[in-house]
């Protein structure tokens, strides 16, 4: 069972647009940090897997962390290739 504990950090640029968005949403931070923790129960043999969720919830981050170079990116789609 693959486990993941991923932390992504970002420092927003100091620009008018960023200041406007931060003011609109009452964001008062110089650094932004997102943490993704969990386990994925994978069967021994599988061909296609899905990571589903709302936009911006870390699906691509989790897939990239777990499957790295085995991910196939075709057009707007993201696929994980695994040898069965």
C-alpha cells in the first residue's frame, strides 16, 4: 500500500494582482503551504487507476509523487502506466 506525505510550499510574488487577490479573499500570508497525506490501497495487478476529486485538490501532485516517470500525459489527460 503506497503511502504519501507530500508538502508543497509557495511564496507568492509581490505584484498588484497578487495583492488584489489576497485582499479580496482576506489572505494574510507570505508563504503558502499545502500538505497531502494518505494511503492508496492498490491491488497487486492493475491496469488503470483513477484519482478523483475537485479542481485544485492535489490529484496531479499525488499522482506525480507516487508514480513519477510512469505517468503518461496525453493532451489534457493524465495516465499512469504500470506493467502488470
